[in-house]
C-alpha cells in the first residue's frame, strides 16, 4: 500500500471500498491536493486558544470533511471533474411560514419552554442518539439523494459504538443501483482504529454567560461567528443527551447574539414541527445555516446548510447542501 492509499484508508476507516485499488487519476489528484496543503502550511497562523476538553470534536469535524472530500473524489464511479452544467440532485428546501416574533424573542420563548420540558435531568448512559443526515458529494456523490442513518450508543465508561445505515428516501437517476434502506454501511468502536477518541460529552453550562468560554476550544483562526455558534451548540446533542437546563441555556445564549434571522415555522426532515433560525456571517456569505428548534419542547431538532450564492453551476441557488436531524432515545 502506498502513501496515498494509506491516507485514504485513514480518512475513511472501515469503508466497504477500502480494498479497491485507486486509479492513476485519483492518486495524481490527491497528490496535487496534498502539495497545495503543504504550501498553505508554510504560512504562519495564529495559535488556537488552549483547550480545556478532549480534542475529538474539532479534529473529527476536520477529518469528516476530509473523508467526504476524498470519498467524493476517489470512490469508484466518481471522479474529479470541472464545474458541471448538469444540476446535482439535492433534497427539497423546507417550506417556511412566517412567525410574528423576532429571532431573539422567539429563542427566549423556546428557552423557557425547554426549561420545563423532559428530560429535566440528563439521562445516565447507556443511551442512544440517532441522526439522519445528507451531504452533497457524500457517500454516493452528486447523482443520488441517499441519506445516512447513524446510531451512536454511549456507555458509562465513556466509549462509543456507532453504526451507519443507508437511509430513505433514495432518489435520483442511479437510486435503483444503491443498497436497500437499512443496509449497514460502516461500524465503529471508539476503543479501536481511527474512531478512537470519540467519547461521551461533558456537561454543558447552565449559565448562558459561560457558554462562549465553554465553546472556545473549538475556535479556529477565523474567530467566533453566529454560524460558528450554531454549529458548536449542536455538539450539545451530538455526544450526550442534555438536561432541560443545559439546552435552555444554549438557546438563551443564542438569543443574545447578533445576526440571527427567524425563518419561520417548518416541518423538518423527520416530519416534526419546528421553528427555523438562520445565520450566514461566516466565509463569503454564500452559505446559510439553519438551526431548527421544536416549538412544543424547546429541543434542538436539526441543522441545515443552504447554498444561496450565485457562482456555482453544479447546483441551483438556493439549494440544500447538508442537513442533519437528531432523535434522542
């Protein structure tokens, strides 16, 4: 196995495609990517703030992005290409109906609802968090909308087991060639392999004024933004089941930020009623991030990323490029 093969196996451990040889084109493309990264790394960057908690989340986000990129480029039948004239298959946009309140007032109201909803206390492990997600250029590339269902079980000793399955719906020109919904794609255990380091999350502050410092370990050289905090707050439900006080504090923290718009009432990907909030104050503003919260319980339900720019030709604008919706058990 050469160095290029080894990098890909590390970025996507356990994939069913891991034993297939790479094409010459794939190897050359990755070498160009790595060469470009080496040039960038010579530039000095500001040191990140000292971390107070395990590094898994920040590094896993970077690794996950790299894995998506590498699989999209090098998976059999998917090869790098210039911008396409054909429009990729993407999920439909969520329809939103307006609400009269401002984003800040609505978040405060939802925080009050959450403070009084179950679970009042965070449950003890073992427990399972299930998520439904989709990523443009993800496991099957541009041509098919094929969500992934992920189940993660968290144990009292901190270790985590994970299973990825084919989700529904399967749409697009090649949908009939895909494994049936429910087919196991990947299986991980945090005690072995590249998944090592994934662990049960730490408690979240119940004081909104302490949340910015609590999330500071995730900051990069671009610094904080509302979009950053949208993503960071979802770690609250990505690696533990929070108490009512923890989740209410997170919503009150968001209510104190600038740059949040209330999109309105929506139905999320799992058919649940929600209030959608948005921000797009990171990067060039071509992507809008949604956070969806239940009006009945104040629980965070889902997040979505919407392309709203005007430079891409492979997708229409606006278009969904990622979503994740969580179920807590």
